[in-house]
């Protein structure tokens, strides 16, 4: 039941993706350029079953620890240290915060993944280099945010409690994020004509770091 709920909350916002993608490519058309993706829209085991789910876990961990503080202010400290692990009783405030976190993670990741999959690059006119949209936002920052979330937990909980909480979060989020990662690729591939209709310049300027 929990798996279906998280998977649904991750996948349903995909229907907003074409509008978000179109808005970004229109507003930033002067600094964006589209190149031919090297690997195409294929499901790759490491990328879709390991790397991308770990990105989601890192971002979800930070959002969870931050919004947990808000939830505790609203519902009191009895809420506990985990938003995602059920405690045997229903709490509307907990459900709403979990929904918000999941939708935010879905929109952020799906937007970054789509820009990357469609070959959208940031064009630095000064040095004539192309840089991946989300290279740092989608790769390095989720790792940093994950560690930052863990540090926040260590401030209030013991090392053992923090380790257990982090493990439980990973176990809860990994299956739906893996499914979400694969379904995102199929979603974009089935609407390739829609996502390809941009006014961005096309080129193969040398790639930057």
C-alpha cells in the first residue's frame, strides 16, 4: 500500500512536466542549446536502478528533515523523527507533509532528468563551452543535501538512531524511486515529439566540465 502511494505521488506530477519543460526552454532560450543525446532514451540498469534513485533519496532526506521541523511545530514533538515510517496511527498533518515532499522531489528530479535526456545544455558564450544542465544540481548537490540532512539528524538524535532512520528512509523510497525513474524515461520517449518542439539552437560545441 505504501509502495503504491509513493509511486503514484511520484508519477502523477509527470503530466505537468511538458508545461514546466516548455516554460524553461522558452524563458532561457538565449543561454540554452540542444545537442544530440549520446545515449538516447534507453533504460540503463546503473543509471535508472541505482544512480537516479539515490539522487531522489538524497533530496528526499533533506526535504524530510526540514519539513519535519515544521510538522513538529504544528503537531507537537510527539510526531517523532520519521515522516515516512508509519507509527500505527493516522495523522493528517503527516500525510500532507509526506505528499508535499514527494511531489516536490518528483517535479525537481523529473525536470532535471528531462533536460539531461533531451540533450539540453547551458551554453557559455564567453568560453564557447556546453555544460550539462543539472550536472551539479542533479549529481553533486543531492549527495551534499543528503549528508546535510544526516547532520541535522545527528544534532537531535544519536548516531545509532540516525543510521537506523536513514536506512529505513532508503528502504522505503528506493522501490518507488526506481519505478519512477524508469517510467519517467518511457513518459518522455512516448512524447518525444512534444518535448522536441523547442526553439532552442542546435549544435555540437565542445563539452565543458
